[in-house]
């Protein structure tokens, strides 16, 4: 692997009292530095700003809501966190740069490519990007589900060979992780059903849980990127994962075909959709076939929302079940005027169409 994205979760970097675990942070930096010296480009998506801020400041008001507390702690903690990373990596002769982003920064292709260019320049100049959500100005409806979602976007955007998600358990189990008889599922294929194994509970300090990790892992693997979920509290876990295929973890098998860069952006853009179109059964069957086809007006039976050309739109079947996401080739008014008719240009060209697996 030449380029990897490493996501470090809150439960890896946080002590039981909710403060930052600097010892664990230092151990992870040592591992990343070793990989960097071996020629592996690393993009680090790190939680921990809120935990870092929590240990620095005690709110004077007891009436702060959850969002206000998060903004306060992250504003103070982000400065402390990046400074700690700066000092730890400096001891290895490695420069780091901070990248703070928000979900809306991925909404347009232009902003998406601007971020990609920024981190590409950093990697080309031997600087490790340290990425986190800008919690100080993100509000609930604009937040990522958690940094798992952000790391999936970053891995996809930067064409990483692998996304390594470090949690506080060894991977996905075939039962409850607290049950001694449960075992880690070592490899997950694209069609494997995990509904009986995934718990919906969230982590102690993060916003997400294993369900979020699994959904992100499946999507990223479908794009041709290997995804590994492992225990970030184990000694030298990153080095073991890179050098020993038998290291206990859950690996999602990547799609050998992969997809284009623009489709990677579209794949993660459902949350920015401005509208929705529903297709009849024949059109759905055509899209699911082996041959790449575009979405044509003749197969559309319903249009919802108002959208312009180049906006992201959702594509569903007759019953409203998701089919995929695409970039509109015309406005919603034009789609409404031509739906069900033959001989019109595609509403979504197959080059700008991502189908759910």
C-alpha cells in the first residue's frame, strides 16, 4: 500500500474520565512515523478535540446545551490537539498540517476538488494532513454522522489504497463483543449479510457506532478501497495490520473494478441531494443490468423537489427504495416536462451515476 487513511476514534484517544489519552496518542504517532519512513503516505483523520478541550476548561454556565458545549470544548481542544500532534511528529522529523472541514464542503464538485488539491500538495511535500470536522461552526443538521463518515469521504477523495478505522474493539463480531464465545469476522465480502451481527448502540464518547462504521466500510469497499476495522488500543496495531495479514481485524473486500473519481464524489453526496426521481420497473432492471446505461426520461414516473442542472439527485424505484445517486443533466422542470417520453437526452448520464450495491 502506498497511501492509507487512518481514522482514530474518540474511544481510542479518550480516557474513561473523558480526557485525552496522550500516551495512546504518542504510541499511534510512533507507528504512523514508522510507516511514513517506510514510504507509506498517511492521511490521519483524528477525533479527540472535544476530549482535549474538556480537560482544559470547565464551563462557567451549567445551562449550555449539547451543541454549545461541543463548540466550546472543540474550540479550545482543537488548538491543543493539533499542537500535541505537531510536537509528537516533530520528534520524528515529520511536518503536519491541519485540515478542518465541514460536510457542506463536499456538496459541490469545486469545493471537493479544492480540498483534494490542498491535501495532495501536502502529501507531495511530505506533510501529513490531520483532518477533523470543524465542530466550532458545524451545527446538528450539517454535521457528519461522525468521523467514520468523514474518513470514508477522505479515503475516497484521496484515492487511498486502504481506510483503517481504529476503534476500541478488534472488529465486527458474530455476536456481542462482551460474549466470550463471540469471534471476530475476519473478512466481509460485498454480498455478505451482517444484519444479525451489527449492534446499533453508539460509542461512549463518539457520535457513531458499529452500524455507521459498517455502512461506511461497505460503500468505500464498493469503490475499490480496502477497509479494515481494528483495535486502536492494541500495541503497534498499525504496523501489524500493514505487515501481517493474520492480525486480528475485520477486512472488507474491495471491489476489484473500482469506480471513477467523479463517481466517488457522487457516491458520498446523497446527503446533499436537491431532489428525487422515481423509475418504473423496466428502467430499474436496465440500470441493474451488466451494461452501463443512463437514466432516460421514458423510465421516470415521478419527480420530487426542485433542482437545477448539475445538482445531485436521488434515484428510487416505484416503492421509493433507493437505487442510486446522480448528477442531474437538466432541471426538475425539464424532467417533469419530458418524463415518460422517448427521444430526449438523459436526465442522468451513466458517467455521473452511482448505483447502490
